[in-house]
């Protein structure tokens, strides 16, 4: 039996709800992988990785939207510190072409002529903004929307400063989970900006996501290492 670990950052200030949400995602992924053991852990929950130290090495699926510092440095370092050697890290959720395809489809199916892609951004790394802008570019080219822009929580252009959007606009949150950014920071910023449109569910909460994660694991399992 193969092992797949669903790994997310979690919420350091309140780790248990995010850990429970991730367990739910792992269960949905497991339904697509009957011959696999699907585990879940967040970096924020104390001891979560250490509890898996006795598991045979498998694959790690990072529930992150960019290939930045966390996936390149923090995750490998934390796995090693927890004694989880030999685990193979897959591409982060937001970097998967199938997930980006899904973002385009969601925007197109919304029927909106104006699409605001809301993302985290970063004051330290260009990676989170770059992938969000790539997805926005694809939405602009493929969805039929006439206005597509990105705005961010942690870098300019900030969500709180967006303007000129119509009531038929939609905001697509380019986020993996329903944490504080999605539930609190994002809607608060859009209220401050008087954004009149509709906020869609976070991309990572779409019902197709578990199947896409499972497919990525299966394809990686067939590929030479």
C-alpha cells in the first residue's frame, strides 16, 4: 500500500480547525485512491509530522498555491527534522496545470465579464504573485471575460484598493483552504473597497480538487523518479 501525505501550512494561532479541514480533504482524496493510505498533517499543529515518523515513505502533496520558500525550504526541512526521510514531494496545488485549468473553467462558467483574482501575495517573494498573475492571464485569454485583474492581501495592488468593478463582477479567491485569509481578510478588504460583485468559493474548495490530487499522485507513481 502506498502512502500519500496531504500537507498544508495550517493556522499557527489556532491549529486544530485547519488540521480538521485537512483531514476532511484527505478523506475525499482517499475515496479516489482505494489502494493507498492518505494521511494529513499541517506544519502549524505541534507534533503532527512527528506522529507520522513511523510511516513508510511515500509522496507529499503540498496544499500550497505557489512553489515558494515554504515548499522549497520549509517543507523539506520540517520533514527531515521530524524523521520523515525518503518522502517525495509533488508539485504544489496552485502550480498544477489541472488546477489552473479548473480556475479558468470556474471563471468561464460564472458567466462574468469581470473577474478579480484574489491571492495572498508576499512582501518577500515574487512566486505567489507570479502564479496568480499567470492564472489571471489564462482567464483573460480563455474565459471570455473582458476585464481580469489580480489583487493581493500582502502586496500591491491590494484588495482593499480595487475600484471600478460592476455588480456582475466575480472574485475568484486563489487560495487552497478556508482559513482566516479567505473567511476574514479577503471579504473585509473587499468591503473596504466597496467591491459590488460576488465572491466565489476558494479554488481549493472546489469539489473537483480531491480527484485532481489523486490523479497527480497516480501519475507521479507511474513516472520514473
